[in-house]
C-alpha cells in the first residue's frame, strides 16, 4: 500500500494514523514525513537514527580548545564607555 501523499516517504496525518504500523516499519530504513494541510509537519525516524543525531559529540571545553580561533589575536577587552540613559 502506498503512503497517502506524493511519494513513498510522505504521509498525510490521516494516512499516517490509518497506517501507523507501516509508517513505523518504513521509518526503520528511512525517515517518513507526515504532512498537515499539505505542508511537512513532523518526521518519523527510527530510535537508532534519533540516537545518532542527538548523542553529544565531545564537550564545550574540547570544542573551544580545538577552535581555529584559539590562537587568533583577538581583542576581547571590555569597553569602558559610560552607560547610556534609557527612557523610562
């Protein structure tokens, strides 16, 4: 059975509800898009794919230490200007 929209990876909300098991089965091999009012609304992916996309890759400290700007001669000093008067 074909999905209820344009291609084999896209479903309407009604089609996805009616064929949820098939949506889940197909999502194991490739992402499935569910549309609402003709526009992409959500994407269903396998748990394995979701884990790959959301696992943390290193720490912020490691990222900053590896930055090409680490040894750049940047002027990071603060300005000593007087504060502005803001309207109340």
